[in-house]
C-alpha cells in the first residue's frame, strides 16, 4: 500500500500519523480525549492500524497506567481489552486479516504474548521463558518478538502454527535479539544488542522453504 504509521509530537504528547511514501504526505489520526500519549504500532494493506494510548507518560519511557488498546478501521477507533491484562497491554502489529498481536501483563507482573483474532484471544509464552514479548505479525499468522529466560538470556523468536523457534541474529558480539516485524516471506527485521548493550538494526533473510 505504500503507507507507514508512526507518531509525531513532543516529549509528553505523541499522536499517531500515516505517511504516504509515494505522495510524501502525512495524515494524522484523530486525538483520543484524555490520552495525550498515543502510539501507532502497526498498519496493514487496507489502512487499518493498531496501537495503544495512555493518559500520561513520555515518548522515551512510555506511557503510565494500563493503556488503552485500539484498532483504527479507516474511519474510527475500536477499543479492546486483553483478558487477564490486570497490569496493562500493548497492541503491536495488525495483518490484513485484522488479527493483532502484542503483549499483556497479568498479576505476575511479567509480560506474555497475545494474538487477537476477532473476539478471540490466544496467549502464549516461549517454552521455559521468564517472559515473552510479541511485536510482529504477517498475513500467514506468524508472530515474532523476543523472550527472556530465567538466567536473563535474551532471544528472538518466531511462532508459527503453535510452534516456537528461537532465531537469534547471527552477528558478532550479539548478546540479545529482538524481532519487531516480518513479511509474508518470513524475512525478519529487528535489533540486536552488542556486548556494550548498545542496539543495532538487523535484518534476517529467510533461506529455507519450511
């Protein structure tokens, strides 16, 4: 579609905006009353988007409180709550089927991944992990993100057809990988952290056919 979503504003006021790459035009979404910090985290080929808004906070540290998750259907916001998210949730990407991924925080205080498909929610954790955070989602329903083990090791993952696969960036000095997005071919985009804990952008191109 050639449209990206992002945010604009100052340190404590961020609002979602669409950017048309071909025409180089910006189209802000409406403000949500009482929610000065509003992040757009994903957009699909139909111009539908997903994000989360907060009543306070700042651009660097994120919002305060549990947040209000939303889907933009091209005309209006549709708000939703993740079951069990007593300590908040954050919508991530949205695919062309209207499925939304993200993460929520239950009474344990640790995040877990979720996939919203219409009114139905599936929650998940990487096997053996301390916590799991989901970000990306493609049109095949494949999810990516990262998980942290009890020993604090940090790994990227993909979740496909209910099966987790650990996928770490194959680069020198990588001590942790976070995947943020993926396309329908399975190519991944995200970050890795070096031994000085500095982040670097990284892509991973799929080379198999599984």
